[in-house]
């Protein structure tokens, strides 16, 4: 054998030995090092999970009345993946199902198209859930219709019909509460992906429904529960060979709220009455909000927004027609926590606190002329009425603007005037911030707006954000407006030029407007309710909250939500002064007409009216802020109506009616037994829930309190 052949044999031998060594090493690793890991993976490949959905927890009012419950519904769904595998991509199935359900094919395709895909409707019409989850097409389907569909399996291979638990909204006493409760919808693929490889039993799964708004969203993890899981062993042919493991579903917890549904019904009714009252006065009366809060705890006893909608519209998926109607009416957002509005004269107590902290005498006398001039500008009282020299208390009672104009102007000059910088003192803005304005209250609802406090810092920030736009507008001169109105275009151009050059400067006109809740200051009705609650209780600013406690489905307490102070405002003397002055508003001030004939000697009411102007609106925003009993405060009640006219004329009568319901007032008679609240007070005990999950409702006999199995009882 030649030398070259020997060399080849040697190289080949070395290569074979090397390959064998590598193979042995790999086998050793698989068996000794990674054996357990691959054994687990193999087990996973040979098992399948079967889920038993958990019953979603209830939402109760403070007395145990169900605000959100469950019921059984016959639901028809489509498996999108199976539909796409059909010969015609499911066109025949969609057409046939539409005919069987007496709806249009477009209504089905709108539900099937994933959100964000070209041609898809806007959420929540489009499908925002997992692509592996069947899409509900219709709920509460007639059993005969569902049976007819399922008997034609060859025509509807991707369609299922089965009994499912769906949410329902009992609306006790016809209380709507749509903005408070929210609704549920399918979990999105993005939410599923965000969990990565979580093994938490409470993790989201593709068939889950989750809260999409309101309390349903805020407390979703508590309400959802944990599904039961049965792990089945599967052989290579796909046959079930046994059960590997099994767990029972854990029902979701119950959320007990501070809301009293009887009071809530009254507040909703009176808010709508105020809107209609505004329209009867010739105003537009577009929208509104009302809040009732316990000043001692921050618990929200009632909160309403107008316009509203039927929460049952969301059950099983809202239709395109209904959703478009809600968008058009602007009913989807809550004016109570998401709408921001100038507070008008209801802001004056905050300016009073700022003045007191700057050394002004709360017991002093101040001139109240009909107008106040600053340079070429004239700032007037409401209806240009002057009262001459008056006390600061009387200035609050009659809502004299010019007293507060002078206070603001003098504080502005003291802070440096036009030469001031953003670091210079700004007493009114600082006082507003201490009252929680310009920031979210922290209420346990999603989507809360922070509002805005007009001041030096806000003016600088706005200028930096909008300077380029202002400069461009000044250069262009508003050509579209100019084509129709030259004078208006000139005004806009001059304004933009001024803002472009020194829109950052906090002028005395800005300070004057801020002192009476005008200018850029914008607040939510809930923020103003917390302001007046703090004045009522002596200066403690609470975080407002709807939830009172979390209970298990068998009634055990998981968590009680305790009152939480987030700050203090003013001193004891200033708070006492404000309470006395606001009592005077109701007795002999701008709030008097709303409470004529009310037994103020038995239930004293402190209040402040407001009529806030909005640029371009025909009429003012009507505000009425209050608390009672003024000598031992328990409730703060705030109402607002956009384009509603005066506070006393539009909102005041409805605020009075709410107090009549709270205290059992009928004419000049006060009878606590007539109160909408049981024992004429908020509940001091948590509601009782039976072991089977049904709440005990006070005032009903046992049979009526035990609500029907298919709507409320937790199935185990």
C-alpha cells in the first residue's frame, strides 16, 4: 500500500473517532444533563389542557345589591381559523349564518375582522381578541335557532353554539351606572403575548373575557377568578389515555362599592332634570355630571354623567349602529372624571385660601365696584353689579368678582409683576395644587383626566409647546378665516403674534382670570367634589374611591379599602371661615333661590354657585358645589351642566332634590325614615354573602334576596 493510501486511512480513522466521540458526548448530555428538561417537554407534547371557565365575580353596592351579575346565555360563535380553511374562505358559512340569525353578512364580517386590519371597523366592533379564540357573533340566541344551526354541521363546520356565562347589569332602582361599571371584552393577543411564559394559574388565556372600562377594568384581576384545568394524556394517535391532573375553577372575588343604588338613581334622575331645565331656559344644555361623596372617608356614594348609554349594549359585542350612535352623542366618556371644564366662581374659595396665606385679613373689608380696570382692559362683575365696601365673607356670598380681581392683581404685583420669572411666587396656582387640582385624584377608575391649573408654570409650558404653531399662524394670517371675516382674522393674527413673541409671560390679566376660575384652568367635577369635601371636613384631602371591600364569592373579606389622606389644605381658621361664608351663600347669597323653603335650620347647607364662560359657547357652564349638614358635614354634592346658564337656576334645584332624598326632606319636614339611605346614613357594615354566593339584600325578604341561580349564584 502506498504512503498516500496510508495517510488517507489515518485521516479517516481520526475523523471516525472524532465523530463517535462527539456523538457519545451528545448522548451523555441528553441523558445525564438535559434529560429532565426534554422529558418534561415530551410530557407537554403528550398532554392537552381542558379549561373550565371561572365564574366572574359580582360588583355590589354598599348594601349588597348586585350592580353587575352573571347569567347563562346561548351564544353562537365562529372559529376564524376553521372558517379560513373552508373552500370559499367561509363566504357561504357567513351568508347562511346571517340568514339563520336574521342579521346581515356585514354584521358578521365586521365582528370577524381583526382590529387594525385594512377594512376593519373601529374597536370594539372589530375583533380585538386572540386569533385562536372563537368570535361570539350573537348572544341570547333562541334555542330552536341554535339547534337548527348545529343540525346543519355540514353547512356550518366552523360554527358553534353553546351555553356561556355572560355579564348582565340588573340596574337596581333603574340606576344606569354605565360609566362606573364598564364592560367586558375578549382578551387581546397583545395582552396574551405580554405574559411571555407565565405559569401563573391566574394568567390570561385566549378564551378569557377581561374588563375594558370602569370597575370591570380596574378590578379585573380580582373579578376574573382562576379557571379549572384538566390535563389529559394523549397518545401519538391523538387518543385520550388518561387524566394527568385536575383542578377546580376558583370563582372571581366580589367588589363591594360605596355606591348606593337608590341614591345613584336619584342623582341620575336629577342630573337629567338639570340638563332639561337648562334647555327650558333657552340654553343648549349639552351634557353634565354630578358627584356625591362622603366627606369623612372619600367614598363615592353616587356619580353620574350625562349623556349615558345602556351597559347591556356591550354584552356579546356592540353593533356598528349602536356604537356609531354612542360616538355621535359623545356618551362614551364620563364627564365626571374625564371631562375638564373651567370652574368659574366655585374656584373662589381657593383664591381666598391663597389670599389668607399671603397675609390678607379674612375679617377685613374690601371694595366691590361694578368693574376693575387693568391698563386698557376692563374686568366686570357678573351683570356689572357693584356692592361697595363689603367683607370677604360677603364677597363670597354674593360672588363679587372685583374683590377677587384686586386680590389677584395685588398678589401678582407682589410676585414681581411683568418682571417675574417662572420661579416667582404664584399663590393662587400653589393653593389650587394643594387642593389636588391639575393632577389626577387617584380614583379607582381608568382614564381619569388631570385637568389644568392656570399659572406661571403652565403658561411657560404651553408657550414652549405651541410657540412654533403660533409663530406660523401669525405669519400666515389665517387665510381661510380672512376669506370670510377680515376683522376676526386680524384679531387672531395679532393674538398669535403676541403669543409667539412672549406667550410665556404671566400677566396680571392672566392672574385676574385665574382668581375666578377662568382662563386656562380646567377641572373635573370629581376634583371639585373633593375640594369641597376637604373644606367641609376641616382641610383633609382624601383620595376618592368607589371600592369599599373585596370579598370572596362565599363572603370572606379579602381586603377592606380604608380612607386615604393625600394631603391637607389651609389652616383651621381659614377652613372655619370658608364654612361660615359658604353657609351664607345658601342663606342670603347666590345660592338662596335654589333653597327657598328648604329647612336650613334643621339641615344647614353650605354652597357656592358658578357660571363659567367658555370661548365660543353661547351660554355659561352651570356649577353648584355644596356640602351638608354644614354644622357637622357628611356629604359633598357637586353638579355641573355645560351650556347650562347659571348655577343657581339650572344645577341648584337638582342639588336641593338630592339633599331632600339624602335627609328625607318633604317641604319643611325632615324625617330620616324617608331617606334613600337605609337608616339615613351610609352603610357601616359590609354586606352579607351566603356560602352559595348570593348576597343578602336588606329590605327584601329572604326569598327575594336570594337572586336567581342563572343570574347571580356562583357555580362551583
